[in-house]
């Protein structure tokens, strides 16, 4: 049985990755930030398979192969101790301050969590002298103003504190690979969504708003820049790509993307049309929801991942909009 450690396990990607690895027979350990309210809702299906027990500030969840540990990537002591105790075969660093607009308000915390947190993990692995493979969740936001399509050789030009913090983490991963010989890779993932996406991300905001309007619970959906172009894929497919990166003989960075650009306007139209509504009658624009400098057009070229990993995105933006709206309509 392989052992994996996932930071950010309670997030969208972390929960899907945990399910994937458990299905493959892994023992999975996850890092959970302590808060005054439970924040393991995305892991609920796994929790319901048994009880939650939390002696010594650690939780062993219903699935006997899933173990949750309280901690934070900003705490190097906890990270170092956890890496030594778990001695994982694979580490997936998915923990991040992932709100691009919010990163302008809390840039120092963003840098410490996204950049510093990555270095703390890499240094813990190096210091423990583990034969361990490391995955860093990089992002298309590192490309920023660079024209599409963007691939592994495209120059980076981030447009936000979030993008710059992730770029530091990305190059730190490369540095630990080249300097210390760690099996450390970055997956440069373009936007990937699902019904588990956080409610303040635009795709989830749209799907929730469409469902509420179709049920007569609200009349209007307020959005920002409708012309921004993103490459939206389906999160469960992307975590499969993350896993595949750590199964290769040599550590290599890969772009994961659909290769298709969709505007916020087009995604909105697809979501409303799925329930038989005209989006023009329900959407208004508020400048408060636009970013200070916008990374206008992010479209990935994942041809190398297709050639080497056999990975290819199957779900594109219009299908994704329908999946997300249907999930909102089915929710209690």
C-alpha cells in the first residue's frame, strides 16, 4: 500500500484526489486547518463510512485508509513533524490562498501560504531524506499577460499577488528538483471546476445564481468582467492528471488544460440556457467584481500531457456549466 499526503485535502481538488487515491488502494493522510467550525464537508461521503475520532488533534475518518491531521503550511514545525511521521511515498501540495481578487487585499499572507508553504514542504522532504515524490499545484495565472495558447515553454508574466506567489512556488519546485535531486514536479493547471468549487468562484456563483433564479428565489445575478477568457475543465479529470505526473520515470512539469477558451459571458449563457432562461434578462454588471489588472485570456496547450501521460480533458465549458447547474438544482 502506498501512502500519500495531501495538503488542502478539504478543498475541491483535495477531496477528488483523496477519493481517487483511496480507490487505487492508497493510505491517504490529509492536512486540515483548524477552525471553530467543521470544514470537511467535501469529504462527507468518506466521513459517513464510519466515525470521526480526534484524539491528540488528529482525525481518523470513517474510511480506515483516510487520516486527517490538523496543521497549516505556514507552520514549518508541524509540516516537518508530519512529513517525518507519515513518511509518504507521494506528497500533493494543493493548499493555497486561491482567491485571486482577495490576494490583492492580503498579499503577504498569500505569499507566505502559497510560496513559503511550498518551500516548507520541500525542505521537510529534503531534511527527512525521504524517497518521496512531490506534486506542486501550479496555475495558469502565472502566465498572466502572455498571449495564448500557453504551454510548458511559455514565458510567465503574472498579474496578481496570487500569480506571483504561485510562480515562486513553481520555481522553488524546479530548484529543489535540479539542486537536490528530488522527484518534484509542477502541474500547471488551467481553471478546473465542479459542483464542489468554492461559492465565491465565478463558475459556482453563476451555477448557484441560475438555480436560484430558476426556482424563483432571486431575480438577478451580478457579475464583473464578462469578456475575460478562461480555459475551464472538470476537476475530477485534472486530479487524474496530477496522479499520472507522479507515476512517470522522470520528473517533468506539465500543463493540464482543455485547449478551448470560453468567455464568462459564454459560460453564463450556457448555464441559463440549460434551464430555458435568457441570461440578458437576469444579469447585471458591477465594477466591484472586476480585478484591478485582469489576466484577460488564458488558454492552455496540453498536447505534451496527452503525448506523455495519455491525459486529455474530456469535459469542456458548456458541459461543465450543465453539470454544475444540475448539481445546484438537485441540492436540498
